[in-house]
C-alpha cells in the first residue's frame, strides 16, 4: 500500500491544470440528471451558485426543484420545456421553447456569480435539431474560463462529446419501468 500511495500521490501532483469543465451525462440508463444534481449539491456545499435550465421537461412538479429552492437565490432554476416531445406533438412550439431555454442558458453562463450551469436534456434538443449544434458547441467551448457546465440527455452528439472534458455514459442494465413499475415521486421526480 505504501508503494500504491506513492504512485497515487505522484499522479495527483502531476495534474496542475485548473479550469471550468464541460461535463456530459448521456446514455440509455437512468441517472443522468440525478448525477448532475449531485454536482449541483456539491457546488452549493462549497458556497457556489448554480443555474439550471431544463430543456424539454415541462410541467412535472419535481422533488429536486423543491429541495434546491431551500438554497434561495443561490440557485437559479428555469423549467423551459413544455414536456417530452411525444407529449406536445407540436414541433414548432418545441423548437421555440428550446430557443428560449438556450437564451436563458447563455444568460446564466454569462453571469459571473454562477459557478455551475446544468443544461438538463439539452442533448434531446440537439438530437431533434431544435437548436443549431455548431452554435451550441461553439458557445460551450467559448464559455468563461472558470465555469463548469453539465449537459444531460440521451444520444449526445459526437461534436459535443468531442468538446467535453468528461463524458459519462449511463448504461441500462435493469429498470423497474420494464417490469411494469410506474414512475414514483422521490425516485423519478
């Protein structure tokens, strides 16, 4: 263990770059937004401010929104979608909502008081071409140096993955929904 500790300490000491990270949580498994919210709690625990923009997700009354409300003005929460695309059945309205959400995301990313911006389900907006991929990736690359951004949603585009500093793919090994168990308060929302 002494040898392992020396190797580990040397690896940690060799990492000297400090910068804002672009983090992507993607894949078919559950937990992308949940993991991003864990980072939000970590940032809040360190005294930072957090901005959240929910693309796509609409009228759900979520536990995480209630919990983060306890942090007052340290959290700027914006649910901008009108619901999952199969619910709205109105592509023009979905595109308009995503554009408004992206404008809010740019506003939050420009706010120097905010240390972490969570762009929930942005990958879905990009998947359906509701936003211009090159413009989004360009803005994420050009964000201010210390800002951390987390993007969630299935099917992350290769250009976004390439731009990211950290990409985690959530796998779907087993899901209770497949066994007929409905979405539950405190677990899914």
